[in-house]
């Protein structure tokens, strides 16, 4: 009964070929690091990371110049095949450098936990 109320979305004849082509474009790597830095995705990335502020101090964690320099260095690594991979690697590195990946907090908790256990044993 309910199946009759939902209609399947109809695609235009050329739409099937457009979708994979768009995915391929996002998987490409820019020709130079300068053109990569000027892409909208890279500009959003730079803005996102250069605007992050440290919680306790209220100061910026990274400078815009540092984020751009990191992206340009990552772009030159031959193993990264697309702009998306470069941005993903940059995200991962900056998260770890700024302690935003949660590992530092976990390790501090674990240290406190083990020290508490050691005091209980003594």
C-alpha cells in the first residue's frame, strides 16, 4: 500500500554519465601547488585551520602562513594522488599537532589512572 505513494526519482538520459565525471574531477590533483592553494577547497581548509584558537589562551593555534606552507609541502609528496588526499593528510597532521585528535587527553587520563593504581598498591 505505501509503495504506491512513493515515486522513484527519474533521471534524465545524460545524468548517469555526469555523476561519475564529477567524481573523477574531485579525485584529480592540481597541476601546481599554486593552483592547488587557490582552489575553493584549499581556501576553506586554510580559513578553517588558521582561525582555530587555543581553548585556554584564546590565541590562534596556527598561522595562515604556516597552514599554506604545510599544504604546499604536502602537495609535493608523490604518494598523494589527489587534492582531496592532500587536504585529508593536512587535516590529520594539524589535528595531531594541535592536540585536537583526543590522544593527548586520553594519555593524560591513562597516566593519572595508573599513578592512582600505583599509590593504591603501595
